[in-house]
C-alpha cells in the first residue's frame, strides 16, 4: 500500500456542482439562477445549463458508477433555486428537497459520505432582480433561511457542509453574482466587495447555526486557493506574490476561520476608495460564526512578478504581472501542471491554521476529449491525479491534516468558462456542446486508475 500513513477513514472522493451536471433547469419547480442566465448568454458558443449531462435524470446510474469507482465521499452542491425557486419564498419547494433526500440516502446506503455545498455559483435570479442579490444586506437573511432549511432537512444525514464555493472568484468575475463587468472598475468593485462582505456575514451566521444544532458536523467555505509563487528571488517579486496570494486566497480563509478581516485586505479596498457599509454587531457575527474546517479548490500554481511601473497606491491587480513558466506543462487553457505546488500550498495552510481539517474539494486536469471505440485514454489526467495525490500524501506525512481528496470532476460536466469542450471527468458523457447524443456514460482510463488507487489504500 503506497499511502499507508493515511487514515483508513480517509475520504477518497470526487466532486461536481449542481448547475454543471443536473440540467432539468425548470423541472419540478426549480427557479432560474444567475448561473442559468449567464450560461444562456453564451448559448450560441457553448453548452448552457438547460440539460448539461442530465444528472437529474441519471443520478441513480451515476451513484452506481461512484460505488463502482469505490468513492468514500462525493462532494456536490444543492441547487439553491431548486429549494427556493425565487429565493424569497417562505416555504421550500418540496420536490427539490425530495430530489436531494433521495440522492443523499442513496449515497449513504452505498457507503459514500456526502460533502454538500450550499451555494455553488447559483443564487436565485429572483433575489438579484428583487434587490440586487448579494449587493444588498437583505441577501444575508435569505441565505440564512436557505441554510437553516438545509440543516433542518439534511443535518442529521450530512456531516460535511460547505457554505460558499469560491467567493473570491465571485468577486473578480462579478457577473456571476449579477454585477455587470462593463462599468468603471471602481463602481464594479464597490458593488462586488460589498457583496463579498455580505457573503462573509451570511456564511458566519450559517456556520453558527450549524454548529449550535450539530456540534459534531464540519462546516466551512470551499476556497479557491491558487498557490502564488514569485518569478524571482528578488524581494519585490516575493512581496508581489505574497500580496496577491494574501488578498485573493488567504483573506477568505482568515475571515472564515479567524473571524477577522485582515488589515492588508482593508488597505487594498481603500486604494480604490471602496467604502463598505457595516453595522456595529458585524465584528461579533464574524467572530462567533467561524468555520471548523476548510474546503480547498486547488488546480495549479501561478507565478507573478512585481509590475515595475506600478505605484504603491494602486490596487493589487495593477501591481502584479503574471508569468507563464515555460518549463511547466499546461492545459490548453493555461493551467499548469505543478504537483509540488500542492504540497507547498498545503504546508502553508498548516503553518497558518495548524491541524485544522482540510478537504481538497477540487483538483483536476482538463482536456478536449473524444470517445474512440468506446474508450477515452486520458493519460495526462491519470498522471495529474497520480502526481498530485502523491504530493498531497507527502503533505499529510509532513503533518498537514488533509482528510479527503475530491478531484474535479467525477463526471464530464459544463465547464464554467468553456462549456463541454473542456472536460474534467473520470466518466465520459456522450454529448457535445450542441448535440445531446446518447448521454451514455463511459469509464475513462482515469476511472480505472483511481479505482485501483482507492482499493489499494482504503
Ligand atoms: C472552479 C469551480 C468549478 C469548476 C472549476 C473549473 O472555479 O468551483 O465550478 O468549474 O473551477 O473551472 P472551469 O469550469 O472554468 O474550467
């Protein structure tokens, strides 16, 4: 056994999210989400959310494949607008709850631990139309109502909760929360960082609710962690890398785990003259609603250097420049292959947060792929998984408390940026961007690789 130092209870899993796999976008009372609308805008170029890989109708078959793969955990998200179609209803949509009860029960029956994201990029459109979505403080109460509903329904069955997926991405790609990208940067960021602040409050409130009712459960964010390396050993490049990583990734973790907004983060907002509306009790809300574990979405490293033209009073994104490492392999979309970066990143997390349990909630390799003779030989994905799992296991040996690894993705799905052309799955789905084809599922080589690895290590 290669990884015999990992706990026998280590959760070997895989990951997806609702709008990327479910389809059935208006079925059984589901409302529209901002992710739906955003995808419809790109419908002429790529797949949208209407059908995707139709997991909503294929879920039993998909869980059987998970079982065959040997998964110990499955990280997926609940579609917010399936539960509250418009976001502001007082009562949840029973059909939506029923779907997830069935899914969760079936996972548990098959020995698969559900790791459930409450909100993965799909806020109900109704809330955005009603009051601007996360820009408004009203969204906090609507998320808390939704979170409380999920806890009441599923709290006895689900031990691992993720509150918000990749909040930093939502701020930068702010059209994902309904904030128009085509406006002066200051206006856009004023709205996006106010929204970010509300998400922090909402997350804290839900963590508190969860741990009061289910003290044994784990709850925290799924943070986008891009380990950021300096282009040279010069102090200015090292500072540039540190500042970007702190601002983009660590600030999110600091607020979730320590309940405090870092001063460096506030300084950056001041550079854009952003003013955040707060209330006196907010400090206490953040402090009393801290996460007790961390979900980490990790794909690759990035390399930056200081922009020699930039001035200290400019915003962080203007003070750094990204560099492509020519020695590293990249996906066609520029995401590098840097497994040691994962070990390094995990070590940084334990330096900061000690033995906090960490779940790798995403980690994966994308390819344009074709089914030939009912097979997909995804050699690069196999190598990616092999090498990243090796480095993750070394990090555990170093003392980092990683308790679960969930590659992105279990099955081919709608890529946020690139539709169906960019595949991540260990299971191939016979469909393309514009043709539904048979929707049949096929095991790729990575499926066989991961199946053997799980079998040998659990
Ligand atoms: C993360 C998201 C996922 C997923 C992944 C890959 O940011 O949490 O939802 O999509 O990135 O990104 P993309 O689909 O754009 O390739």
